[in-house]
C-alpha cells in the first residue's frame, strides 16, 4: 500500500506568506499539483516540490481550479520544465490557456503596470499538453481519485476537486478566502463573471458531497466545512444586498470600494481577523468592481 501525501506549498507570492497556495499530491510514484500559481512564483513552486523529495519527472498532472492568473498563470511555463506533465483545465477556460492573449489583455486592464511584477510571463499551453476536464469526471492521479465538480459563481471556468480517498476538497476560490487561525471567510467576487445565483448553486452542490476538509488556495486547510460554507454564503448575500443598494443610489466604483471596505473590515475586527491579511487573496477593489458590474448589468443600469 503506497503512502498518499497531500502537502500545502506556500508560493510566497511577492515575498508574502499566506497569499497563494499550491497543493502537492504524491504517492511515491506519481505526483500532481492542484493549483500552480502565477509564473512569478513558479521557480519557488519547483524548488518546494523538490524539497519535499519529489523529483520533477514524477510530476505528471497540473490541475487548476480556474484560469485566473493567481491559480493557473504558470501552466505554460511549467509545462516547459516538466516534460512528463499534462495541464487539466475547464472546457470554458481551455481556449484561454491555448491562446492567453484575451486573458492577458483583460488582466492588464485590471492590473496595469503591475502585471509583470504580479504575475510574470503568461506562456501559451500547447494543445497536445492540455486535457479538458468535465463536470463529474474522475481523475486518477497520485494514487487516488479526484472527482471534478463544476462550480461556477466566482468564474464560469471553475472546478473544485474532491479527493475521494481523503475527503479533501480543493476548492479554488468557490469556498472563499480565509486565513489560518481565524473563522472569517471573505468572498472573492472579481469581474467580469461573478454570478451570485450560480455561486449559491455551486455551494448547494458542495454541501451534499462527503467533504472532510476544505483546501483553499487563499489560504490553507479547514475542518469546519459546514460552518465555513454557511458563513461564506451568508456574507456573499449580505454583500450583494449592501452593494446593490449603493449601486441603485448611483455611487461611483471607488466610493463603493471604500464603503464596502469599511463595512467588511468592521465585520472582520468583530471576528478578530486582521483585514490586511486577506487583501492579497481577495482585495476590495476587485470585489467592489465585481459586484458593481454584476448589479449594473442585472439592473439594466449601465
Ligand atoms: Zn484566486
């Protein structure tokens, strides 16, 4: 019986701990990464994989929950260094990994001059190295089976993966952002694909799965699955109502961001969480822009 290992790797994004995680799955003969982070942290990722006694030739599966650059930006770069590896991507995300030009231009609109420093180069994934994964598919990797769960809401191209051997759910961003040692869950709601109803449906799907632990990309592993998902959903709906009111009153994006930040940070202090520790995983700017776009479209304001 081989030993199944699941290890969190802190990618030390921009030099900060607890911002972006990748998970290394290994059975001694076959290894997978769930989430790979951006190219800017890819050297760190490979170094940390080797430091855990896993030779790079053993890494055959690069599985991403969705194609946002903090989760999947390094795929193309890593495939050049991991000759045995295949990238596993959602059908809606796949075209943007083969040709990342639209991904890069939409990220450039959000991040401007910060692009290169934040994410590094985004290299196209060659067609023959890409495997499209579909809802309900079981992936046999690293000595276990990962169940693919289509989980739109944060983005349309989002999967969560349930490790059926251990009950660990690799949740990407659909289960929110939470720092170790705290209970507070922040919903990351960036533009342009935020969809509150789809997010709720995804959470309903997760609630009926035999999940023992949530493995978040931002940041870490948590056991209180039901409480965590309930808090996330309650806050998502509360923030949706809060932002809707502001948008109906005609506030600007920057005003909305400030109001939501004041509102959210007050909640965090009451729960004993440190607001700034959440900002690298889910900053208020993108959260506010996501809600603003969602509501303007829905309410027919434009
Ligand atoms: Zn993310």
